[in-house]
C-alpha cells in the first residue's frame, strides 16, 4: 500500500497541531517506519495536487501505517499468549 500510495501521488500529513484528524493521519504516516523516513529524506514523494488520484494516494499512505500498527499489536498479543 505504501508503494502504491507513492505511485499515485499521495502526500504525507504534517504535524500542524491544530487539526486532530490531521494529527491522527500524521501518526498513521509515522507507522510506516523506515519507509516514511526514507521517503521524506530522499524526496520520493511525487506530489501532484491536480492528479485525480492524489487523495487516494494520501489515504493509502496513512492506512498502510495504521495496518503496520495493527500487525505489531497483534504480534504482541500472540507473544503474550492473549491470542492464539
């Protein structure tokens, strides 16, 4: 999902502090971990606000981070024996 989000011109949310939904999406982007850092450092984002897929790409980037958080929580629950 992360790669597809980059390919369809998505963008990362910034930590603006004023909008709680933007802050939530920013934490979703942080969930991408090292891929987030690499994409920011090497400017891999090909942001095109006029692209019809821009909003979908942005949603893909945030959602892939949230999925990573869910996988980590699931692995923690399995390791603790709370889940089989």
